[in-house]
């Protein structure tokens, strides 16, 4: 019988924390004590796990030595403050923030790719949701042939920026659907109004995504470029992967490679992030086009739930691997 893990989740009240709890409840993981932590703003809030009510505790006063696994799904500044404390207390740390991902010395984890990271460090970084999804698809293709170049377009759902970004998008949508102007729509987080709009992300974020994809796929850094934009969708991101392959592949070869990886599924149906991906743990992939004059150049369209599949499922995969 697997040893029960005593787990603390830092950032439990956020969109990733909620999704993580839902998945944790549905998986056959042996959990002993479960502690939900957040900032003092969330004190007194109650969340539920397997019909048990659990009160949110203040991360600032929590004794990490009382658990053996600490999962961080809060902002990077919270990880910067509390990850070292958790490690000092003897916890195995799984951090989904940019604090850990940006450090090349910390193993970067994605399910189906990097299980070896778990045995090497007490501190594990979980890849950005977009990098995780893209890298799993590219890794499947690499089982058949080498990828010489990858140009990736990311259409990122608002939930990738957290609960406040989701709430802001909803308020903007209601505001404009009520006949009010875009110019006075409520906006605090994004550089422009996201409602009924598309907003380019900043260059630093795209470069960080590219660096994670390079680490996970071992493709040459000069051969990977990522460009992304925020889109007015709450859950579910879309990805267009333009790949230059070492050899031409038939669609049947691509579909076999994709379907061979757990939770990846090849489809010929019309798929969108909001309709087919949101709330699910699959990455749906299809051939968007094969270049008419160069069969080695292909475009793959992929959709997945950026929170549930892109982050929460990766975290639980890491937790499951810790149990052996």
C-alpha cells in the first residue's frame, strides 16, 4: 500500500488551486493530511475535499514541518518567500510559479516528459501551462522524426492570469453587452480591455515560454520561437505549431505518434478551446495543413484546458510519481 502523503497547497483559493482540488478528489492518490493555505485575505474561507470542509489557513504562520509535500500554485512573490521555508522544513516542494521555472538549476517537470526530475531534487518546478501543452505535442512528434524548427502561436485564455483576470473579463463583457462603451470598461490587470479583443503578451513572457520549450524538448534554442496573445476566453487555450521536420510524415504517422502518448488525442473534427477542451484533461491535436510545396513543413492545431490540463494535471502527475 502506498504511503499516505501529508500535503499543503499554497494558493488554494485561486483558479489553479480549485482545479487541483477537483482533480485530487477524482484521482486514486493516497492523501493523509490536506492543508489549504492562502494569504490573510482568504482567512476564514472554507473549501471542500471529499465531503470534508477545510478552513483556509494563513501561509505566513504555517509550520511546513507538519507536512511532507508543499504544492505552490500562488504568485511568484509568494513562492519566493515561502518555498525556501518549506524546503528548510524538510518538504518536497512542487512549485508552479515563475519563481522556480525561471531557474535553470531547478528541474522542470511535465507529465509524459520529465519524470526523472523527481528523484533528483527536493525542489521541482512545474512548467508554464502553455509550455507544458506544446512540449507534450512536440515530444510525441519527436518520437517519429526530428523537429528542426518550431514557430509556436499561443492563444491564451484569461484564466492563465488568475482569478482576478477572469472576473475582469466577465465584468468587461457584461459592461459592453449592456451597450456601454469600451473606453470606460473596468480594467486594472491587462494593458488593454480584453473583452471582445485580443492583446499581445509581452516579449519577456514569450521568451520565457520558448526557453521552457527548449529545456523540455531539447530542440536548439535558435530554432524555437513563441508568440502569444491573450484572448477573451475563460478556460481553454489554443496553439498553432508550425514545425519544420527532418523528414516528411503522413497524417497516419502523426496520428499514431500523438495517440501513443497518454491524454493526447488526434482528431479530424472541428475543435475549439472552449467547446472541446475546457474542463477536460486531454490535449486535442489535428493537422491544420501540410505545406503544398514542402511536405516537411506542417502546422498542428492543438487545444487544451490551460488550467486543468496545463497545470493541475501536471502537478498531480508529479505528486503521484512521488508516491511511486
